[in-house]
């Protein structure tokens, strides 16, 4: 049985990028190459770009009582990451730490996207999100706020500036994943926002999302296709 998801309210994220080789990528190079070749046969649109993974982290209390999440990322190939995941996460502890745009409409519903079949997680239902990459690094620091704004626009056509953005983050700690949720409330009802995003998705046959899902309460959560950490966030938000 997987350990329970832990949700923590965090005031600040403070991450740096370190130049350090990943031992797993070095010692499993042949297996990674073979795994990637097989994966490309099944999903030829998959791209082996550079991504950032978290090598160390700390949750600490700041002087006035708020919590901050600090840590260090390193850069590696996406092929390394997906092989590490497929091989059962061998080696030292590493986390896929990323930000998600927790989209909420003016009438209180949450809006999530269904990953398109050509993507690595086809069929799963997420908030707009993505593993950070070198484009999210500024002056040696990994900026997950910039990352989530970029992912929101790329995946839905929406700009973060259109939303009321809640300060701080809700961080979901799950095995090998740390999801930093940023609540963004849009000034329109769920049906209107969904129609707008669906129109945006229809323009691109290679879009990350195939369609949107509206969650108006816990009963609307697709428990089989929604990752446990996203479902936990939704239940807490409605609770």
C-alpha cells in the first residue's frame, strides 16, 4: 500500500540548480537507451529534452512561523527520468518536484485536463503542469512560479494574469513526487472557461490535453485516472 499523501501549506519555495551528475544515469546508460528506444516505438511523439529533478530538499519554519520548502535541482535527460521511474526508482532519493496550476472557476469548480493519448501519461487527469526544465532557471535559481505560468499558457491558452492568484503554495508530498499547487481563480464560470480552453486545444493536434474535465465536488473526481495527490488536493479544497 502506498503511503498517504501529505498536504502542507508553504509560504515560499526557494530552489537552486546544482551542477552534479546523476549516478543512476551513468550506471544505467545502456538500459536507459534500450528503454527509450522501446518507448519511442509506442509513443513516437515523445521528446527527449532536458529536465530538472530534485536531489535534496528541506521543509523549514521561517522566523515568523510560515513554512518554506528549499532544495536543489539537477539537470538530466527526460529519458533518464522515465527509465528511473519504470525501473522502480533505484538509487538515492530523487523527487520529481513540479508546480501545478490549480484552476478554479468563478462558480467554485476546478478545471483539469485529460492528457492526450500521444503523451507519456495519456488518459490521466491533471491540472496544467510539467516537470521543470532549464528554461525555468534564472540566475542559478529554479523558479516554479515561472514554470507554472508557462505550463498554464502552453497547455490551455490562459494567462496567469487573468486569474486571482492565492499567495503561497499547497505542496503535496507523494512517493518520488512533490506537487506544488498554486490556486488560480478565474473570473468566469466553469462552462465558459472550458469552452475557451477546448477551442484552444482544437487548434493544435499535438496539444498536451485532449479535453477538459469540470470537478464541482468530490463526487466528480475520477479516482482511477486522477493521480492520488491531485485527488487529495481536491478533496481538501472542497472540504
